[in-house]
C-alpha cells in the first residue's frame, strides 16, 4: 500500500533564525562591497591629487627653466657689454668709441672721425690724444723726391688730409714735404684737388711718385690708390727761386672715408 507523504515531509520547515543569518551575511557582503568602493574612490582621489601635484611641479620646473634661461641671456648680454667696455686701467679699444655726456679723467690713444664725443670732454693734466697731422720737413733747396730731402727743420701740420700753405711772397729757394701714414682696412681710392701750387708739387705714395702738378695748374685732381694696411703719403712743394710760394690741396682722408685710420 502506498504511503502518502505529508506536507511537512515535502516542504521542510524553514526557521526564521536561518533567514536572519542569511540577511546578516548579505548585509555584511554589501558593507564589504561598499567599503571596497569607498576605498577605490579614495584611491582615485589620491591619484588625482598626485597627478595635480605632479602637473604643478612640472609647471614650477618649467617656470624655473624659463627664469634660468632669462638669467643666462642677461648674463650673456652683460658679458658682451663688458668685453667691449672701456678698460678702466690699461687695455686697448678696438673699433668705434661713442661717448654721450661728459667724460672726466684720463684718455690716451688716437682719435679719428669714427670716435665721437657728444657733450663735454674734460681733460685734467696732460692730454695724450693724437689728432691727425702731417709731419712737415723743410729743406733750403729745391727738392722733388723724398729721399733727397735733408729734413733740416721739422714741424707738424694738423690736418685730416688737407694741406694749406698760405701764399708767401718771400723770395728764395726752399722746399717743404708733408708726410702722413694712413691705415686702410681694404684697398681704397682717395681723391684730392690741388687748387694752387707755387712752384710745382709732387705726390708720392709708398715710395712711388703718383703725380706732379706744375705751377699754375689749379683744379688738378690727384688720386691716391691706397692698399690694405699702412700707406705712406708724401706731398712735396718747392720754390726754385724768385718770389711766391704756396700750396692748397683739399680733400680729407678720414671724414669722407671713415674706414681709414691715422697712424702715429
């Protein structure tokens, strides 16, 4: 005979205490998951903060680099200025010297037209500044070549290249020679105009005669073909006898040709 199972046999009784345990486990799992999420969120915020700090450090490093680069430029400019500055004691200035304002103290050297002083120049004591000039020799004879000059009498004729000897009516035989050394940075042709000569005048460059201008030939042009380096310029004028003696040669070397330099 078949045995009929009861309801309780088919569906065992579930205790409420078991359900409570299950709910507590679910709650614990939820709390654990929520804690893990909170921890992950906190880690993300820390990573984001670290990234922000790293980005700020990068900006700071970049700004420091720019500052260092700017300081280098300033130092480089100062070094360039210092290397071309006027020496306080001794030394040599190569190139153009421009002074705006007042200069007090000692200044020794050569002044040409490329050295510009704007303002007042005060020199207390002895000045060693050399202005361009011809060395002048006089011979009491009629000379036509530099080698024949006795150079008995010597003087100076301040000039940038012009030669002006006023008319001298005193009769007699005499000769003058004007001598100057000009330094050229490159081959340069310089022209001068002879407006009067009495008697004849003779023009020599680096030991070679380049022109002769006879008495009365006013308006004659003389061309000096200067070579790179030092050039010896010699101008002779003689009076072979009788009255009348003069020479006027116009055309400076240094104002019209700023690359030329006077050499002492």
